[in-house]
């Protein structure tokens, strides 16, 4: 079954701690993305990656870091520098082989900072 | 600056009738548009897309219309079903073929009543 998995589904963290959210895809997609959703708002892009060992900042990258050591994996670290980390985090992937770029999403991780 | 706007936060439609969800955009560089459906605590599910070279795209009960001169698109769902009750996001891209940075609207919550 091809798809995108994110773990864990729910995550709690104490203020001041870093935490890493996992994202794995077996769709053989080239590009991967991280978004954040806050209540009543749309999705906002944090980071994206077109190829292994390369990634670019999105609109709200401050306080976050990523790595792309494997094509299938794109973990996101929420650092203690992120001022408002409580949110719903969504990972997505897309193929870059066609003329259009439809992104497919994982189930999301809800992060709560206590 | 909200480049993609969904001005109706919610919409209620009777089962069997037509649901029309609207989306406006301001960036004339957008050339690819997508609609996603989202249930609470889940990732968005891709529904339908349209390229700027078309003005209509249809897939089963879902049809998307694009009016480039008005910078407006709409999603029609006919007939509406209770399972269609969800939040619908409009998204746009200006970088087709690359790791597109999707810009999302804030969503419209559709409630299909019996």
C-alpha cells in the first residue's frame, strides 16, 4: 500500500525541549513538504525538499529544522526557538515528473507544548 | 497578505442539492489550482485540480470552474451527500513542475444536512 506515514499521531512536549516529527513516504516521490495548520487557518509551508540532501525554507521556517538524508524520509525538528509550536503538522509529497505538482498528505501529527 | 481567499467560513446544504464553494486569488502568476477535503485531525485529501489553460475540469460529482479574468474558482458538488461534510481548502501554485509552494486558503466548512 503506497502512502505517507507520520508518527506519532499525538505528541506532547515540555516548553524548552526539541522534538522531532517523523514523515516517511513509499510513493517514490521526489519532493517532500512540511506544513503547519492552526485553528481557523489554512496550511502554511515550513520547509520543502526537491532532492536528497537539499531543502529550502518555506514561509514560516523560523524555529524549525529538517533533514533529507533519504528520498523516503523528511523529519522535522521543532526547536525550543519556535515561539508557538502547538499546532497540527502535516507532511506531504509530490512527484516532479509531470507537468503539474499535486501534493498528497499524510495523516498529521498534533503537537502540544505543555 | 492573503493571496488565496475563501470568504465563506461555512456553508450548509441539503442532501441531494448542489454545493458551491468559492475561492478568489490575487496572484496572477498562479497557474495551477487544487481543491482538498479535510476531516478533523486528518491530513487533507486531494479532490480535483485545474490548470490555468482550462476553464473547467470534471471528476464524477465534482467540477471545478476557473475564471482567470476574475481570478476566481469554484468547486461544485452535485449531488451533495452527508459524507461530503468536511472542510474544503482551495490551493494555488505558481511553480508548476517544481517543488511547488502551494498557497492555501483558510477553508470552508461544508455541512450537508439530511
